[in-house]
C-alpha cells in the first residue's frame, strides 16, 4: 500500500534530520509520496505567514503529517505554530514515549514510559491579556471541559489496554485547583471503572515529579492535563538521555501529526552534527499509526542496534568516536539491510 503524507521539514536542523528520517522510512519498504510544505520561520520568510494556507490544505487533505522542529519566538513575534496546528485540527492527544536505549548515558535502565497529554485546553488555549493599561499585570485563563477530559482519558485508557500496559497513573493538582483539577480527577475515576484490567492510580503533580526522579520504573502509562503533560514529558525525556530520543504524536479524530519534540537548534544548523533519532522514532510512531507494524519494528530495532554499537552515532551520544547526522542515518539503513 502507498501513502501520501505531508512533510514539514521545519527550521534549523529540521531539513537535515527530516531527510535522514525520510530515507530510512522509505528504505524500510513503505511506499510514500511526500508532499513537502513549509511552516515556521521558513514559511514566514517565503509567504509572510508561519502557517500558510497551502500547508493547512495539505494536512487536511492527507490526514497525516511528519514534522521537523519549528522555531517559536520567545516572548514576542508569532504564536507557536505547533499549538496552532493542534487547535486547527483539534489534535487533542499528545502522545510521548520515553524509553531507554543501551548505549545512551542515563541515570536509569529499562525505562519504558508512555505519557498522554491533553493537547488543546487549559493554559495553552491562548486566552490571556493584560489587565491594566500600563501592562504591569497579566492574566492567563485555563479552561477545562468535561468533553476535553473525557476524550483524553478515554483515549489513554484505550491505548494503555491496547498496548498491553498494566497501569495508568492520572496526574492532577486537585488539592489546590479544586474545580479544574477536580473535574479531571473525578472524570478519570468515572472512566476507570470501565477498564478493570488496568490498574488505576492518581498522583498530585508535584509528588509525581519527585516520584519519577526517585523511581521512574514504578510507572507505566501516564495521563494528565496540558501544562503538566508538557512538563512531565520533558522530565521523562531527561530520564532516558534527553530530547534527542524524544518523539511525539499529536492525534485527533481525523488528523495525526508526528514529530521530534526538540527545538530547531539554529546554532548547529547545516553542520551535519544533529542527532536524528527523535524524528526517526517519530516516523516509527507514524508507521505504527498506519498499521505498518513490521516496518516500524525493523526501524526501531535498527536504531537501537546502531546506538548500542556506539561507533556510528552523533557526538551527543559518543563524544570520542562519532559520525555526522547523514552518516548515522546511513548506518541505520545498513542495519536495516542486515536484518
């Protein structure tokens, strides 16, 4: 079967790692027609719009996209294109795995976490303003709805069960945020009774952060609200070696966008030194979504083998014996051929 998939190479190191990921996916035997479009700084320079209509039209038509990292100005300029995409296509699930690889320096072994983050509501809704004319005070409003809670929680329980995981931890701050956090917690308990095979627990977010650092292996799958999910998913990435190994998926009812969750790193763009693993693993998530399970498994195994061998990896993985971005991609392709 062949697919037409929207490809957003992104900014900074995006085009380099996108080219590597694309070649590996194709080498795994999946027939893809890549429809290449612009977003972020590149699109702003070309179209005077960080998210041009032709990009939106491509995603709406193809229903699936692979996205390189996009630059978001800090404190000024245009709002996050990533957030805009989630709102435009109602991508209410942000799914983030965190898994250790042999050969990657980390403080823990055998971590295999999966975090589900609500992706459209709460403090990322863009409802904020100054409350005085001198701009000395500002307000951000976080809105949580029953519909929003129900669909992310149902998705998390369904996927936890489908993937054969045994426990789901619901993370909240209902002790202080009694209405918003309380609503999320109450609905989680209502839904949990429909999944008796899944061990249910809930934790307050500050305790959760501490427990993840003390003993991350006690957790399996995690579901939480937008802001807490953003923070805890990056914390989880830190436990397994950093954002260089952190893929993500943004999933809605009709559209799914897969990505590397790290930034665009413009300071090293064009130098052939960026770690391509996060976007490659984002491609693995995409292939699993397409039910191309064999190809996805082959790529993940090839990535793991190259990392474990440690001689054809980028400098962030092996500071003494390393290769470039393109060369690491070639090593993964070679490993695919050896399978």
